[in-house]
């Protein structure tokens, strides 16, 4: 709406307050009323407009303004109510509940072809005739005087003809006025022809005049004048209004609201009250005005009925609601237009309330689609309501040696009393023939149940009145018996579809469920992983087949929707659940168990523990032998030293006296002394009998004994003593020749 100098695009639920005006009262005008004029641009107000105009008064200076009461309700206390249609009319989105309340009868059926235009008069400039005229009974005058077309009015004495100038009509007594719509025939356009330029006739705009009626005959005269003002026509309408003797009494008019009491002037003090007179009662308080009846919007009056969802009316005072066209919908009542279905949705019937989503494996890439297009080969959709087939599919690579799969074959038939596949395609929303739509619906339901794509199945339609077999080709039956139930040599059943059983459609379906994927290059799966994958796939297939046996219709929901009504299903499944496995993974070569029933792990642990024990025993034995050799060397050293002191040259050894494991170290000295004394005696005796060569220790043995003695001395020292001993030793002199040894060599 355009308010004042500002143009607003009105939005429901939003308040606009960008127009202000100033009202000023002079001191002498305290009891007068000021008015603010608001101009509305009706060309920018739609027919469905339902506006509230509120006025807020704010004090600027030296004025008092009463605050809004707590009971203020903007839906009823607005300063002005603005509707797109006049009172008594029904806006778009509604229809007249009682056509007789609007004087025009139902519109006539449109003619097969429009009537030919009236022939032009000899001179266009003198044409003053009326092209069309209509009289509409109404109780109120219209607010506009230009209309797009001439409505159908009351019946005249004869159909209007521009050459007939007198007409009569009769209206009921409650009709207090009529609206006369007329359209002039004037020359308004110019066209060019091959022969010459000539002026043609074009109808003018539709005008309306309101006339009040009195009881009895009312004469209405319409005088028209040609464009050049030299010719005129007069049309006479005699409208007879019946007497009011049979008219029901009208309700009394509501009492007028008294004018509001004037506000005291804000700029002066109120005059002092008059002196009280004895015996004069105080004045009574003013009576509050009666509440104003709430204004009802035209769409909510009893004369107008709301168009339900799925229908619309785009004109004012429509007599019926129009259903939405195919591909369109109206989800809410009071609609003046229907919206198109979005891409991925469809509507195949008129009067749609909500568009349906395209089923799986179909798409709709434009708005306002009537039916969805099935996807082509090797492509499908990822979800329902798709605008394109965006998922590529491929068949199961059965020739790959690393890919294992499970085949499932079964039959299904659907039964309905007096049913058929007629209308199947539009029911499921597919743009195809009924038989093709039936096959595609089967593929959609099977793909959903087995979690496969359309390229992993094969559907063979069984015609009504025929039968077919679901038996597999007998390929490598030993593998099938290895994983499935044994003892059942039959892998197929016969699917029948006869009209006597009310069969409307049947099919044989084979599905390939891939158990393993193609491994990446260089990746090898072990035997057990492949077997587990096949077993898991087989369990899933059996679960689907079991559900198919229990309730076939629960798995084929798309097919049941396409057939419509109550549908029964029958599943044809063999005793082995219709499963077959073409190939199995090759088991690995078995290694014979040489240990028999003994646990190999126990043997391995025993061997490891034995090895550890042997290693520990070997180390301890070596240590014991080293300690024994050191003890023998010490004993020999002590023995030689004792012999030097005693001067005995007799040979012999004390090894047979040394036994470390049985003789303590403390008794070694006593044994050694006894042995030495005995050796001395024996040596003296041998010397007396025969003189033997003296045995002298080798130089290397002497050096070894010296090193052992030094080692024993250092072993008895602490770390600190050893450190100080090394520090106190004099460093070797540089360039000094060492004393010669007994062998004659010099050590540097």
C-alpha cells in the first residue's frame, strides 16, 4: 500500500510506522476535532489484502494524550480496516456459499467460439452505442468505477442489443439498489492492411453506476455521446421493485455511539467549580458508550466459503473453487493459486494437496512434473525424490576369481478380486507403460530388500494364464551342497498365475548377492575370511527369503501401491531357500600333525624352557670349571713356594689332595704341610739312591704365577685403594732400556 508519500510492500505480521503527521489545536479549538487524511493506492493493494491501519498519537508540546487501555486489541480497535474487496464480496481463495446472496446467477456455460464482433457503423466518430450492458442487484455501492469485465446480472426483458434502447426487469423488495455495468463501443485502435489503413473498433473500459431503488417502477436513463459530440444514444432501463409487504422485518439499527467527551485544554487551568447549592444532587457520571461490534473480514463472513486444500479461486466472488491442475498443488486452504511441484516430485492427478516424491530409480528434473522418468541402464538414484540419476551401477564381476557371491531365485504373484495392472504406472509415478512400470516396481522393492542394485538382478514377468520354472542351471552342484542344506536335489519351483486365482501379475526374480569385493592389487584374502563372507551373505539372503515367506506384500510395497486396494501376495520358494553358490574358495594344504593329540603349544613351551635351562646350566658349569682351575693354580703356586722354602727338589703334585667340593679351604694348609713333609722325606730317600735332574718352572709359568699373585692382591683391595696404588706407581722412564731378562731379550 502507498501511505502518504511512502510506498510499502506489505508483509503479513509486520507493523509499518514510517509516516508521521502533526495535528495542532489553537486555544479556541479545544472542543473541535482534527482529521488526518490518509491516501491509499488501491492499484497496489491485492484482492486478498487484509490490513489494519493504526494511529498512535504522541504529545509534542503542551498537550496531554491518554495512554492505550490495557484491553486494547489491535484486531478490533484499529483506526481503519482495509480489505482488497468491498464489503459483501468474497476475496480470492473463497467462494460464495449462497450464490443467491449475490444477485448474479451462476455464470452461463462458455460458448464454443466467441461471438463475432458487432459491425462498425459507417462513421466511427459518430459511434455512440453501448457494446454490452448488465444490471447487478446489490445493497451497497462499489468503491471503484472501472472493472475488467461486465459481470452477469439479473435477467432483462430481452438480451442486450446495441440497437435496442428499452429494457425492463423486476427485483425483490429487499434489493435497495442496482449497479449498472456498461461498456462503450468506440474506435480506439488503428491497424494496417494490404489495401489501405482503416480504423477498427475496440471496446472501452467497463464502467459502473449505482442507482438506489424505490418501491415500484424506477426508470434509469443512460445517455451516451459519440467521440465527436455530434451523435448520442439514450437507453432506458425500467427496474420494478416489489412492495415490502412480504419482506421480513429488518432488525432495528444499532444505537449510534455518542461522541467522545471533549478533552480539557492542556494550556489553561480548568475553571473553578461552581459553588455548591444546598439540596442539589451531584451530576450523574456519563454513560459509557456501548462496545463497538468487531468488524469481520470479507473472507470470514457467512457469505464466503473457504476453498479447501487442493483447490483455488483467483477472482473475486467466485462461485466455485477450481482444482489444481496436474503437476501443481495447494497445501493450505484459502489459496488463490496453485504452486508447481519442485524437481524430484510429481503430481499426476488434479486437486493435489501435496506433491509425492519420485520413487527410487526414477527422477524429475523440471518443476511441475506429472510423472517421473525411470533411470536408464547402469545408473540409479541414491534416494527418493531425486532430480537426476546420479549413481552409477555395475554388474557383479562373477568372472573374477577373488569375487564370491550367492544367487537367490524365487517367484512372486499378486492377487486381487477383479484387479488388473491398469493404471499401475501413474499410481507409482513412473512415465512408462503399465507392464514396464510393474517390472520396475519389482526391481525397486527387490533392490531395497536385498540391498543390491538393479544390475545385480533379473526379472522375468509371468503373463496371466501361464506358468514358469525358477530352477537354476545345474552348475557345480557339489559346491552348492557344501554350504547349503544337503539332500535336496531340486533347486527350483513352478510359478503360476491364473485368472481363476484372481492373479493380476507374477514374476520370476533372480538376485546375485556379492559376498566379497575385488581386492586391491597385491592384497590377498585368506581362506577363512572368504568363507566367513560367504556365510554372512547366505544368512542375510535366508533372512530376506524367510520374511518373503511370512508376508510377501510387506517387501513389495511399491507394487501394492501400484495395484491399489487390498492386494494379496504368494511367494514361490524352494526347500533350500532358492540359494546357490557357484564357487568356493580353495582351502589351504593341510600339514599333518606329528604330535597326535598333544597340544603343540605345550611342546613348544617345553622346548623353550629346556633350552633356557640348558643354557643356564652350561654357563654355571663353565663358571665352576674356571673357578676350579683358578683354585688348582693357586694350590700349585703355594706348593712351589713351599718347595722353594724347604729346598726339596722332589717332584710330584698335590692335585690328588685338592677336592674343592669335599674339602674346605681352611684344611688345605694342613694337608699341604703334611704333603710337603712327606715329599721332603721321600726326596731325601730318592736323592740318596739316585740323583735326578732338578725340575725348573718355565719362564712363562713364572710370569703367569706372578700375574695371578698380583690379581689376587688387587682383588682384595677396594676401589679407592686400587686407585691410589695406580697413582703411586712411578711412570716408566722414556728412553731407558729395561734390565735384561734371563732369555737375553730386552723389553722396552
